[in-house]
C-alpha cells in the first residue's frame, strides 16, 4: 500500500475514545511476528516517470552514513535482517531490487542517525517533482524522516510513517511518495537523506529510492474507518441479533500541486448482486500536499448476507491517478452464530510480554447490541507457537468502573494441528450477554511461547500483563461463539453425503436435519489443518444442500465434518484435480 507524506504538519489522528473506560492504557513493546499486511485489497498507482535512475544500495559509495549521535548502532548497508529481541521477528525488506538495503535496527538504540546521497541530482528541468522509495518500518518509540536539501547543509524535513499506530508495521514493502516540489523544483543541486530518531524503537529499512515527476491532481485514499454502536467498534462477522448501524470515514490526502475542491468520500455496500447502500460525505477542499478526514453522516444498517464495502474519493478536478482513489475492505458477513472483530486476514502474532512467567491475556472489547448466549470462544493460534503450551480463554465484564473477571475455559494444550489455525474453547457455563453490555473476550497463557494471531489495525484491543492493560492497535483473531439454549440436543443429521467424491472443482454436501439445530461444516487435511469452514447458524428441520469450491485444494485425502448442536459426523473426501 502506498502512503503519501507532506511538508505541512500532519493532522492528529482521531482514535475512538472509550470514555467510559477509566483504567489507563499503557504503552508496552511487544514481541511479535508481523507480515506487515493490513488489508487484502489496496490500490497503488505505478510510479511517475523516473528522473535519473533508481538508487539502491549496491554501491555503498553512493551513500554517506552519520551514526555519531546514536548509542549504540545506527544505519548499515547490507542484506541482514534486524535481530533485536523485539525487532527480530520482522525479517528483511522485500524490496523490488533485492540485494543490499539500508537498515537501522533501533531495538535497544537511542539517538539520531542519517544516511544521505553522496552526490546531488539536477532537477533544473522539472517544475513538479516527488521523491519515492520502498520502506519497511515498525513503530514504537521512534520518528522517521526524509530530508531534502539544495545546498547539502540546510534541510527541509518530511515526516514518514507518522500515522502508523504503536507496535504496528507497514506493509513489506510500502512505497512512500513525497511531493518535494516546494523545495526542489527547478533546482540544480538536490540531495535526499533518511533520518531516524530512536528511543528504543523497532527497525526501519529502505531501498530503491528515486526522484519522479509529480502530479498536479492526485487524491489518495489513505486510511478507512467503519464503526458500530456506542463504542464505535468494527465487526466483520455479525449474528443477526447483533445488527446495528455502521458509520464510515476515511483519511484522504492530496499529493498534487493543485487544491482539490469538492472532495468527497463515497462508500458503497454490495451484497454480491447489487448495491444496497451508497452514500457520500459533504464536499470539502483539500489543499495541495495536505490531508483531511471525511465522514459520512448517513448510517448503514445491514441485513443477513455477505457484503463488500468499497471506499472511494473524488473531487471536482480530473484525477490523474484514479487507481489510488479506491479501497475495498474484506467482506462483512451478517448471520450465523459467530461475533468477530477481525477481518479474517492474519497480519502477525503476539507472544509473551513480561520478564517473569505470569499469565498474559490478549483480546478485544465487544459491545452487544442484543441478547447473546456466549458459550464458546474461538482463538487464532500463531504458527510459531510451541506445541504443548497451555492456553485458556477468559471473559471480563465492564461494570462501569473496571473490567471484572467473569469466567474462563479449562486449559488447552497447543497441538501441531492448532498452529496457524483457529481453535474453539468451551466455557464451563453460558454467559448471558444483554444489549448495551461491553465485555473483554480474550485468550491467555502462562508466560511460555504461545502466540495469538492479530488482524487489521483497529480500536478496542488490549493486552493484560503483570496486572495492567496495554494498548494493542490491531485486533486479535478472537471471536465470540453463541450457543443456542433450549435446542433439542438429540437433533442429528441423516443422509449426510458428498458428491462427486473424488472431486475436482466443486463438492455438493447434502444432509437432512431431524430437528432445529446449530449447524456447521468443516473440511480438514490429513494433518488436522482446517482448510474450509461454513457456519450455517441455526437451521430448522428439513433437507439442505450446500456447494464448496475445492479447485484450489491440493490433491489428496481430506475429512469433512458436519457439526449439529456440537455432535459431529466425519467422512473422507478425496480431491483429484488431474
């Protein structure tokens, strides 16, 4: 995903405030493994015409490093990834050119360091110019800048990754574009440098820098927001009982030299057949090289179904790079019995935080719009967790002053089949959540090497360690599962068959229910890894048929399991695409 930065001061990012929550949210550095992916769908323009050549770090003589003000460490050129106790999970920048790149492993380092071009570039013939590069950065206590000079001694600074939340990574890599027309246009000598100030941060890696011709009219969709309820949280799996209105917003930036008049945000919800919601914000002027937030006042209340949300921005000007103007979020599913904050895209995992082996709990806040009988908790297990480590899930209730303990599941020891997958843990008794209540639902371990998966950047995630809550800026893949009280526990499926078997592209599953029941279908491979899950929620007595596309499955033997009120039936399925 490409992010655009400006000489002007950044607007402060307005996060959702949990005004009713009195407890402090402390900053805590996390040991995480990050993929640096925050959305499965982003739109980046091709770079503008390159001025000169792309500057990588193959020839170290092209760059001048100044690490005199750091203790210890600083910029280095090479191919090694960060290896600090907290930065070590990042890996190397996946730059286009590969090979050498510049890196500042700031884990445990304080101070300021720079790496600059050894020789200037002549931009006399260019009246609109930008500086672009590929970047990979993770933020804790650091500040990253690009500085531009026309004399080699005085510099104009542009902040980079200033809106990146605490403990979060950029994409790997993220293309950064800075319009430097105000400083460098029509200048005969221009230098660029990367400047990093660390107070025990993670790491910053850069590669493939270039000067390019800039745009006159170029809006960018930077960040999108959707929220529901009093606490303004986002949800991606929503039981019908938890339907509530959604509102939308976005940060939009102007990376061109012209002001963009009548700039609007438009959000469209599509159910796979037609648009069921389309609304736009009030038009505003976004000045050149600046950023503004846009909000849509008309809310959207979904019904049962699956919906794609498209955010787009436009203005009165003719856009020169329209591919940058849109962003499609991961689908929102309304129905079934799973209440989920995460978008289903794993971005990393978080492990133990403390220095002594005490329980660490990680989870999300959930606001309930209607009655919900919470009986199970689904937990995403990081693929680098150690098997045999005990974990459990827990629930806490906001009583108006604090989150107080309600209940927890029994311990579950991580198995090899759990790694990289979602496990379901059952509470000893059902918790009756009612409309307007807010709960913390999380997973915990005892200080060993157990890791819990994270998803998109969003408000309302927290880590409890050493008795204190710490802010977490990406939600955990931890979901609330409703159980249906009063259903006939003897309900079962008859005539459960799959055809064709062996299958090549699609498999049809037929079954008959003798009574109303909660039904789901799961397909696993021989190792126990879940490759497909279909949650049908509550279904009444009768005949049912569902089709699953298996064309992307590897050839081999699988098992398909139908769960009816927790009673399972498992059969063998063979996939043969040849």
